[in-house]
C-alpha cells in the first residue's frame, strides 16, 4: 500500500534524539527553546511556543486572546475538527464560513458578507481561524483587512503550511494575524512525532501562551503576588494545561527543520509531476494562487461526485492509500447537535462529495506516482 503520507526519518534525526536520551534533560531542557528558535526563524516570527500538538496550540492561542463563554469563533468547515473545537474548549460558540471552490480555503467574499450581517445584529466573532488547506495560504490580506475593519482577532491554522509562502513572505510571519499555528504530526511537512507550535510577533501573547501550556505556573518573581518564599518557590497564577513538548520531540523537530525547504521543494516537484500527468484527465487539480507557494502537505483532486466512491475504493483496492481531507466539520454529530445541518455550507459539502487526497510524501518515487496515476486513469476511463 502506498500511503497518502509518510514521515522521513534519517540517521541525523536518530542521532539528535539519542543525544537527548543520553543527556540530563528529557523534558524542560534546552532542546525545546532551540527548536522554537528554528520555527520562529523559518516563519520570520519573533516568538514561537512549542506544545504537544497543533490542537493544543490552537487552544492556548484562543485562550491567550481572551476567548470565553459568550464569544464566537468562525472557521472553515473544510478542516480537521480541532480548528473548531478550540473554541468549544474555551466555552465559546462556533460558526463557519463557506469555502472558495477554487482553493478549498475560506472565501473572503463570503466572510465579508457574513461579517456585515453579524455586525448588524451584534454577533461579530471574537476570533476568525482561516485554514491553509493542503499547504496553500488563504488570501490573508483580504481576511486581515476584514478582521481589522470589524475588530476581530485572527489565528491562522497553518497546520499544513510550514515552509509555504504568501506574497513573498513565509506563512507564520503574522502580518495579517495575531497568531499562526503549525502541526508536526508524522504526515506533516516536518515531524516531532506529535507536536505543534504557535508563532506570533506579540511578546505579550507569546508569554501568556507559554504560561498556559504549563499549568499557568510561573517562577518569575515579577509575576508573583508576593516575594518568593525561597528558591524552590512557584505560583500558579492562571488555570493552564500540561501541553509541554518534550526535549525528545524537539530534538527530532530541530533536526527535521534543517531540511524544511528541501521538503517543500520536493513536494512541489511531485505536485507539478501530478499536474502534468493528470492534465488531460476528468479531474479538478488542487487550487493554486499567484500570491504564494503551497507547502503541498496534501495533493487533493476532485472527481465527479457520481463516481467518487467508486474511484476512492478502486484506488484503495489497487494499493494506493488515498484519503479524504476532510469531512465538513458541521456535518459531524457533535456539531449537528449544536444546530448545524446538511445544506448549511454548500461549497464545503460539494467539495466533500468530490475530494480525494492522493499519496504525496518526500520519499515517493516516480514509479509510485505512476502507479497512482495509472490506477486513477483506469477507473476514470
């Protein structure tokens, strides 16, 4: 079976992890700050806060921005559930903005219309979470301008997009947002096993997110309510969580970050080869943007809806581990129980009826790609 994604682990990655295992610190040591510095540098951001998952990064970003019961968060319906769940963790309400069918990303025109309507009845969200589906940046200039007009915070869910660029600047530079979140799951661009990070230009936000990832506990006397009782002293000053990344994970991530641009270059080369091979076939190719370079975490094609299940199952039967990213969040039972229903976001539902993620990972060979395309061609002829 050719998987849709696969981690790339090399001897230098193993050596980096072994070094940590033989050191004095398996957690809360120097490897995490070193990894954070590499992530911040790649994103051209001032600060990075590493955590145990991108879900945790989304949660602490929302909490640091003050999301609470009575507030609202809007995101894309075509995403993993974490992009919406982060609001529920804070007790806030969730709504969605339908996608641009050309890219699968949040549609700025639909966002503008929805914000205008929300402003008229006092329902403007506190946070918008645009999702860079497959590694392609949303139109962040348009989204950021709307957020500024309506006084809304923006958290970019760039779980798919470390190493991507938008208007000649790296995704994560937060020019049009407060915080950007990355994922380091094994099938992502670089991996820490499990892990995530939140990057920002705002020192205050970074400090609060760092506090929240570790129980809300501080050892900084300047933040305490009184002079420390002694050198052992700490205070819990907020209700936080245990979202720390270990030094073992960070060492793996730091080694992988050295190959970030190589990974993105290879993924784009594979995507371009898919484009050439699929050009004459009855499939819609992944969206592109003249404003930026995708990291190509995913290569999503769209096939005719009436043949979707047949093609998907046929590809799997032929040994191609295709997948579908994603089932629209508003169709999940939890969100249906909150009042969402089929038909609420037609473009997202149309996408779901047609989308197939083809295998794409750095070690993929031409022969593997030929097998995938050959099987797809046979099913669509």
